[in-house]
C-alpha cells in the first residue's frame, strides 16, 4: 500500500509523494452535457442509478481494468480522518476502515492477489472527491460519499454499499435535542459535504471546514454548538471523544457509492460485480462487524439503472 498524499490530521502526517503514471485526464469539471444534466434531473433515482454487472468481475483486453493492471496499481481517493471508515492508524501507519476494505476488494479482483503494492491511496478532502475523479487524478473514490442526483451529472457511482443518515453531535452537557434546536447557532460540517444543506434549512449558521476532525476541535473549544453530518461519521467522532453525544433522529437518507469517472462504464460494471460478491460471500458482513460492530444488518440490495 502506498499513500500518495496526506495532509493535516490529528492522528498523524506523512510526506507527499508524487503519483507516477497518472491516468489520462477525464472530462473537465463542470463539462457534463446539458442533455445529460437534464436527463439526470428528470429520471434520477440515486439508489438505482448504477450500471448492472456483465457477470463476474473479469479484466478483459482493452478495458480500463486492463489499463490499471498494466500500470501496476489502482489509485484510490480516500479519507484518512474518518474513524472506522477511512483513517490513518498511527500505530501501523496504514489507512484502514470499512471504505478501505471495499477498495482492497476491487484491487484484489483486478490483480488477482492482495499485494499492497497494487493499491495506492491518495488522501483527499470532501471537496476534492468529485474533481479528482473528473480530472483523472484517481481511478476511484471511497470516501463516505453519498450518491446524489447533482453529483450523478458529473461522475458515476457504484451500487449502494452502505446507507447512513444525517444526525447531530453535541457536547454531553448540551440541551440541544435535534437540528431544529440549533437555529441561529453555529453548526460545523465539511466543505463539499451535502450536510450543509439541512443545516442551512434549519436556519443554523453553517461552518465549513476541511475535515470533520477540525469540526471536533471547534466543538471541543466551544466555537461551534454542534456538528451535523452522517451518523457513520459522527459515531467515529463520538468514539474519539466520550464527552460528546448524538441527538435527534436521522433527518436524511445517505446511500454511499464508490465514485468513478463517466469515461469508464466498464469499470463501473466491474466494481459492481465485486460489490455483489462481497454481499454474497460474507466479506461485507465481516467488514461491517469489524469496523462498525454488531448487530450486522443485511447489506444494501443492489439496484441498477442500466
């Protein structure tokens, strides 16, 4: 495993390394056709928007997977600060978590083995996820990324591999019970996260920072009243600070997908074939039990739009 770039993080830091052999640039940001955007708006169903697998995952000649295999490694854009999903373990200096398990399975399917040298990680922020896919900096993004109709205009997604929901994290001595109770108060989320929409709708004051660990520091210092985002992320923050608590019900449905360039539909189908194997052979459940804990639900049922 190679980390191509890292940046500010409470649990550790590393030196940035240039990524050799970057894939060819994909469609530039904001260049989705008007027809494609209109079609997505008219017919979008985020949870049934992906491409159906053509069969078991196979690396066929001329495919994008063959290009990756020839290069020698898969480049994955990941988080390194979301505990249990994508985080840098300071003891092992390895990036690990539920999202990372999904990416390792894709790399293993491409190369036929679990050699860590076949997987290069690029640590990115929420705001970098879409542009890094569009400009070809990474081959795939696994970063607690919600499938949204607005995002489907610019990138493709795998089928849903996890479902979260937006909630609120506050200090234990807070009297706040839900997002509506934060009207007029500062609430933190990351720049580029869809969590900011509900915060604004609740008439709270959004504070957008690069990482949710930054939000946790702001909460601890009393600079914000709460953090609001996916409960999958908030659970990790709560585990790092026992003086916090989650409040209120889920206010959104957040289906996660692996983001892939629209230039590579064959790779989308391949990734979906890998995810289907994980659902049926017990690997998804084993990863869930390891990182999120019991009770382990059934994995999200794959739905396709094409």
